[in-house]
C-alpha cells in the first residue's frame, strides 16, 4: 500500500511540474545583432515574479515582460540576487528608455520609462553597453 501511495505521489508531482513547465514559454528576441532567448512573462503572476529568487542569468537570456497594452509600467528588484539591464519598448518595439546595472540593493525603488510602453526586457547587466544599444534602437521580437 505504501508503494502505491508513493507511486501516485511521484506521478502527481511529475504532472504538476509538467503543467508548470508548459506554462513557461520563450521568444527569440534580436537585440542589435545578437539573438536572445527570453522567457515571456505575460500574466500578472509571471510579471510579478519576474526574475526574483534566481541565482543568475546566463548570457543571451533574460525575460520579456509583455503587458499587452501601453502603460507606465514600473519595475522593481524585489528578491533579486544579481544586477540586470532593463529596456522599455513602445508598441513599435522601439526602445524608449534604458536602465543599466539595476542592483538588488535598489529595492524598494521602482524604475520606469516615464512614458507609455508595452514591453520591458531584462537581460544580464552590461548587455546594452556591450552591444552598443541605445534609446531609439529597434528590437525584433519573433
């Protein structure tokens, strides 16, 4: 009987992990001449969680926050463990504001573009400087 309960428990955990994994999706995003694979945060839950509680962010990876509509979207560094760069994009996928080297110690400060944006991209710190990316540059989201 204990073995049956154990098998059912393992199966249930496996199903829940698979469901959670299937809810995570990625998009290839071209920043300058470099393609990044960005995890998409497009629900209130995933946008609120963001990159919090992670220990690092591999090169050419990050997160794409899709707010679905234009707004004055504010970002914070709650429960972050590493520095990041952030870029706000308008509905034409053009960068309207960049915050480089946002640090975990900046919380509870929030960052925003100060004008309507649809997307926010978070990538490893120094990415935008290394790629010579500036306000006005287009970002290609596939």
